[in-house]
C-alpha cells in the first residue's frame, strides 16, 4: 500500500472514531480500488457497512435509548468479530472509540435519577464506556459508586474486576471476578470484558466446547482449576452456613430429570470449591474436606482428577 493510501486509511479510521462510518466508507472505497488485495482496507469497509445504517438513524432516538442500543449493538458486533478469520485491531479500536464515546455522551445526559437502582445502572454503563475508552480511573469512580448504591451486583463487580486487571491490580481483580461469577454468572456481559486475565480464561473454557449460558457457569470452574481465580475472600461462618444450604438445595434440584443439569453441574462444582476454601482456611476440618472431595468426585470424576492433584 502506498504512502498516500495509508494516509487515506488513517483519515477513514479517524472518521470511524468520530462515529461517521458512511464518510469513512467513501474514502475507503476510493483507495480499495487501487488496493484490491489489501485485507485491512476490506475489513475496515466491512466495519463501516456494519455500523452505517445504525448511525444513519441514531439521531431519532432519546439519549438513554440510544445508549442502550449502542451497547447492545456492540455485543452483536463482538459476536460477528469472533466469527471473522482475521481481525484488524486498528479498525476495531476506531469503531470502539466511536461507539463508546457516543454511548458515554448519552448516559452522561441520563445520570440524575431519583431511584437508586436506576442511578446505579447508569453509573455501571458509564463505567463500561470509560473503560472501553481506556479511561480506567474514571471507570472505577463510576463503578465503585454504583457498587456503593447496589452492593453485590455481579455485573458491577465483574466490571470492577476487569478495570483492576487492566490497571495491573491482579489480586483485587481475581477476588472480584471470583465473587461476581459466584453471585450470578449469567448476568456478566462477557462482550464488555477486556483484560487478558479474563479473556484468556474465557478462551480456554470455550476450547472445552462450552458456549452461551453454559459457558458463563464453567468459566469460574476452570478459573479455579487453571489457577487463574486463585485469590479467595475469607467467608464468615454465617456465609458458609448459607452456602451449605444452597449446596443442599442444588444437589436436590440436579437429581430432578426436568432440571437443567448442564447449568446446575458447573454451578454446584463452583459452590463446592467455595466451601472447600472455607474449610481449608478455617483449619481442622479434614473430615469435612474428605466428604466434600467425594461429592466432587461423584459429580464429575474428570474435574475431580484435576482439582485433587
């Protein structure tokens, strides 16, 4: 590619950062004519085509609705990217900048709410936008405030964990990822997570053949087995008692032929792991540990072999 074509490509990418895919496409179409074998230009044109219709009509929406639609469209875009044989980071970064700059602008117009739950939701989404724009300090400010308003929400804790990992605070990230997946794995938006810590774990779990909701529940299981989520929070005795009750209820549920065993199995395994942490940290509970290991072995002998090493 000539120097002039490279310069035109950079101009087009800048337009994508400004959420102007149609204008970017016009420039790209002009240089593609002379660079028909250039896959990066071809990929950038595909990105423009993907977003052009959306941005053509976005002015008709209310700010909050547009912000929601942008986040949803990004999740769809991420799925499409995962199916591409080759992805060019410059174009993806440009699209990401344009999308989340627009989304942040929308949510910034909607952050004054009477109801705490609504305010927490907007702060979460602003945090996601800041994080996607590389503004990690601002992201954590939003997410920590959201967590103060709505404590113990899986999606908020997962985003906080992702920010900590991106900032090199691995210990804090591991604790929060472990907590978030335990609270409610299915509520975590994998498409918004960026840190290598969690993306590598997601990739390794996908290699096992899991996808969709089932994937969400197996991620923390393999996080423990692979030593990724190896930093734990010490449970209080009251929490351990509640956990034992949840385990008992899930063990009863999974025996029901009508239950969703594909989801309940990894969920139960992760609960076993969490209770095992409590027994080990408390000390002097060898009998309980042996019994729990037997439960793991019966539920999944292959997982037991890896876990008990």
